[in-house]
């Protein structure tokens, strides 16, 4: 019995030691990795979708190809989060033009989660105030609902009195690569320099 107990203790000690060594190696390997936290280890393909831009032109998966895109979901009646995020994205564009690491300037896409009120003309007028190059995207309520769910964007409308309503939604900014794949995700609060650094990393190390 004593021998068996010692054998068991030895085995347990060996297992614990192996686990500890594994954890140390894992932590060291993580520490040596230069992949930014917001960047996905492997770009993710998007589901097939069909929307329209603020000019009435079709916007689908192929529309994302050949460019880097910063995508934000919001709505024009948004009181704080959307204006702040769009202002930050405008600052990102200004800074990327001065950053020699950025080989291709990203486009900013604003996908409305409130297509009922966000008409094409309203999207144009709203986005122009931030940057005339921002592009608004919309679709039917069903199309937007499907796409936001597929992209992991939470959207919840709530009545504020009478026919008025507000919308709670995720404040995430998504970065799409030139293959139209999801390459990175940035959660608020945003640091514009982090977005720029991660974009530079992906343009250098991406496929």
C-alpha cells in the first residue's frame, strides 16, 4: 500500500509539474507573439449579404473586396456613441494619411441599424458632417436584422414615448481586409492609435 501510495503521489507530482511547465511555455509564447489583441488569428469570412449604399447602389460581399474597410453600425438619431465614434474614425483617417506604414487608406462604412428613419438622403447629410468620404449603408429591416446578428452586433429598439423610440446597439468597429473578410474588431472606448497600429500590422503581415 505504501509503494502504491508513493507511485500515485509521484504520478500526481509529475502531472502537476507538466501542467506548470506547459503554462509557463504558453505564457512565454504569448509574450513573444506580436499579433495585436484586436486582430483575429485567422480572418473570418462574412455571410452572403445584399444591402444598398446611400446612393442607391447595390452593396454586397464583393463591394468590400480590394480595400480595407472600417465598419461601424449605428443610426443618425444616436445621441452620443455614434457621433463620438464617427469623429474618432475621421481622426483615424487623418492620421493614417500621415503614417508611412499605411500602404492603403481604409474606407469608413456606416451601416444603419435604423433603416426606417435613416433614408438615403438623411444618411448622406449626416455623414457629410463628419467626412464627405464616409459611406452610408442601409437595407430593409429584415436584411439589417439578419446581417447584424451574423456579425455579432447586438441591436435592441426601445420605446421612449408614443411613436418615438431609441436603439441600443453594440459600439464595435470592425476592420475588413481586401478579401472582404473580418480581420479585426475594436471595442469601445477606442484608442485611434491602436486602430492605426493594428491596420499597419495587418497590411504588413496579412495575406
